[in-house]
RNA sequence: GCCCUUAUAGCUCAGUGGUAGAGCAACCGCCUUGUAAGCGGUAGGUCGUGGGUUCAAAUCCUACUGAGGGCACCA
């Protein structure tokens, strides 16, 4: 006699076990039509499942978030059926729903190519139209293994073997075809709808392990309706328009070439952006009590052996030798061992702690070729790196200070949304479990003190210590991990760093590794995409263009440009013999934030007509007034705050 | 590193076995111009590199290099 409690609190009783479908029908024909699945006591399941005991039930309709996931998961099943019917001999593996869509990994001697998509999509649409019900069956494990092995589906058989004992082995049928699957699913293939599209093929290792065979993965996107699909495709186009590699080329910020793979050729406009950011960071560091240092690029392998990096990372390091000298050096892949050398140089007193040592550290890492991606992943980069040498007692306080600085910087740079993750000990690590216990609890406590709320990111810590990861969200909703704070009790020991304590004895300092931007290269990539190249005035590589209308106004245009240049702005005068329309267009396309137009009238009256990027309006103002206004506006946010204090 | 895709003029792209093309940009000239492309002309490419097939290769095959999308990696 199950009593079903609905979300509105009403209760319905039934004589015996009932399916969700029956319950929905008992409520109303409309709901019965709309209900795709249900949640029983908080657990999502097929609407055709029987409810045997009292339960709270909520029906999932197409507009619920769960529906989207089911649509995507089911689309993966439909994809798999389509592929197996078109390409016999292809083995199925797994096909989950993912953000914005789904994928399915197949094993086939000949990988799929995008040219196969049209046929597969066509077949998928046929399967959807057939409206085959998804039927769940529970099989004995041996039968399931035998069935899939019989069909030559060795990957599926392996999956079943590895399922925990006692777990139901469920398969879902859709017409003739079936797949091992935990479920739940929609009612029929028809519920998948037709708002899906196959997007790309990719290789993917079986079970994510590079020692396993490479499968061929087909990615698709799927939505509730055509409108949502179109919106998503439009969003992808928008992301492409913002792509920093495209904008970098269009604005002539930087380029890459074969002779220096993974390293940036910064052009003068890009470098202006870079230095504006670096100047800002330098001021922030100074303000927050950091000492800036600069350490060598090429360092003897002995130091890397001592630090433990040689052992773990030498295949990712650029190694250098000289003919006349029997030495091996490496381009530094990070700065910490060098900073320890400065710390160790001479006796340190507890009175000097915490000692915050910062460096715009130029590092090189031999990143795998497949990992390179524009500015986001490069082989030569500069970190806004710092190491805080302190006592264990100071960890919490330093964490509070760091977090404050980090939020201040992100806010100044236009990022409001920040998440924090706590990454704890990885499988492969240096230092004893006891050391790790200590480091992890110290960092957790510091978070508590700092009022930082974090998500758990298990096993993702650095090899020498746990870390906080700061993830910021950009204007189009993508997440980027930039900032980090890592507690390190291992390296000071390995490199024998010590200080003299109050008790006149030697003690080991703790090292906090920390960065806010991460790398300048990557962060600039993010900034470019965040603003789509339309930077706030203080960051814009060219802040103002003064465009003359007639050649008579050219001298005045030069004068205006000179006045702005004197005020510290980056300005160009465009006095070419061209139509003003063409000039406006050209500089707008180049994303110059301010265009000052001057003709005969302005020259006579000593005024300018100011036009902002993205606006059709123009405002007239006196030269002096405009210089003052733009000068104030071009002041970096930290300096602006200062002047208003 | 692995899988797929890809490489033609500065940029965006056309050209699928038979004498390398377009638009924009560049350069030259005319126009002195009032807020997102004025008009005309000129120049520019051993088709990523090396092999191969063919009477003939930008085009087909192959290797390498770079790039793009994933996977793996990310101190």
C-alpha cells in the first residue's frame, strides 16, 4: 500500500506497487504526457520503475535540469546504436552526458572522421523517430559477461567484471539494441528530440590511462529544443570571436612561430599590456610587504637533484651543457629552489619572518606538444611567483593576508566570481605522512581563520604539499584556475633552509608558495578573452587615437596627441589623407577605446570631439578638460584608490 | 606523447591530376573629406618541408614540422 507524497505535500495511496507512469496518470493526463522521469526519495530513476513502498516522488519534465542530462545520456545511447548499425564490428565502451552534451567512446580499427557525422546523425534521427521504449532489465553478472563477450564486446565485459560485487547489472534495451547501463533513462528514444549535433572526434585512452588502447570518441551537443541548440552554437561562435589567439593577431599583440615553439613573441602593443599588468602587480606586491628578487635562468642540475625536481621532472626540463665544461645545467622550471638560496645566504633570524620573497620569475618547461595552447599553455612564461618563509604559527596569518591581496587584485582586474579548491596529498609525493598531516591541517585551519570556504579536490596537491586553488570565472562563464597557495614543509628541509629562533637554536621555516595571476602569459590570454580585446582604458595598448578630418587640422591633431602623451597616455595621431569614416572604422576595428576627432572647427575652438568604442555618440569638450578626464580614467585602479584616500 | 583534422599572398578563403585566384590589408595616384569601408591602379605565392606515384601534383601516397580539437600531462 505505497503512499506517494508529492512535492506540494499531497499524498496519494495505491493498492500495490505502481509505476511512476501510473502515478502520473492518476494525477492528470498533462503530467503523464510531460513526465519523463521521476525522483523517488531524492533518487532519479526511470518513470517506468515500480514504487513498492511509501516514498516522496517528484516528476521530472523537459524543463527540469535533470531532463537535460537524461536527454544527453540518451543521445549517447542513440549515437552508439547508430554507429553500431552503420559500422558493424565497432565495440562500445562508455558514453556519459557532459557539460553541454555527451560523448561516446568506441573501439574501432579505423577511427571515425567528421565526414561520417552526416550519416550517423541521419541514422540517429531515424532511431529517435522510431520511439523505441527504453526497457530496463537486471541480469546475473555471469550472463551479462557471457553475453557481451559473445558479441566481442570485450570492453563492456571488462566493465562488468569490475563492477562492485552485489551491484545490480542492468542493461537497457531500445528496440533491438541494448547497452550495459546504470540508467536512468527517458521513456523512449523519441524523448531525446532532434536538437542535437555531432561536434568532433577525438582520441581518448580507455579508462583515461595512456598505457591503454586509444579509443575513438565522438562528441555531441544536445538540448531540449532547436532554440537552445542554436543559442549554444551561437555561444561557441562568441567564444571563437573572443579567442585570444585571434585577437592577438588582429590587434598585433603577439605571435608564435616554429623556431620557438610554445614561446611568445610579444609585439609592442602586447608588451604594453604585459608591462601595464606587471607594473600593477609590482605595486601590489610592494604594498603588501613583499621583497622583489631576481634569480638565474640556468642553474646546475645539482640544485634540482637536491630539490627533488630532477627526479620527478627532468623530462620536462630544458637541459643545457657547454662543450668546455663538464656540467649540466637546466633552465629553471620554477623559482622556489633559487629563492631558498637567497634565504640561506647568511644567517636568518626569526625576527625576519615572515619573509615574503617575490619574483617575476621567467621559467621554462618542456610541455608536451599536445598541451600547448596559445598563451594559455606555453613553454616559456613568467610567474608572479613568491615564497613566504615563515613559522608554522604564521601560516594562518599569512594565508589571511594573501587571500586579502588576491581578492583585491582580482577585483581590480575585473573578476568578481572566485571559487576556492583545497587540493590534498597526491599518490606520488615527497615527505612523510606525518608531514602531510601537519601541512594539510595547518592549511585547513588557515582557511578557517581566513574565512575561506572551499571545495575539496582530492589527490591534486603538489608533490611537496597541499594547495589552495583559486578559480575565477570570466565574462562568458568559463572557469580558470589562476591563484594558488601551497604549504611546503618538504623543500626547506631538502635544501637545508633554517633560521635562528628566539631560543638561539636553528629551526626549519615553512615555505608558502603562492601566485595570484599564475603566469603573465596565461593571465593575459584570459584578460584578452574576458574583454574581447576591448580593454579598460588603463590596460589598452593604444588608449587614444586623434584623427584629423582635413589636412589643415593635422597640426592641431599632433598637438592634441602631444598633450595626451605628456599626460602619460598611449596615443597615436592619425593625420593620413583619408576619409574620417574610414579612420573611425579602422580604429574601431582595432578596438581603440577613445577616438578624438578634430577638424577645422575644433582646431579653431581648441576643442575635440570624443567618441568611445562601441558608441555612436560624440561629446565635445575643451582640450584641457579632455586631457584631465582621460588622464584620470587611464589611472590604474590601485593608484586611483590611493589618490582618493 | 597519443588520436583525428589541418597547412595556398600579411589576413580570410576559393581552387580535387593539365599555365596559381578573390576580397581585405600593403604600395602608388586622384579626392580635402564631419563620425564604422571614397575612387582608380600596382605589386605580392618554388601552394609548410623532404621523399614518392604520374607524361603531368597545390590536388594522390608517405615521412617530418607547425597549427587546431580532444585524451594524457600540468612542479
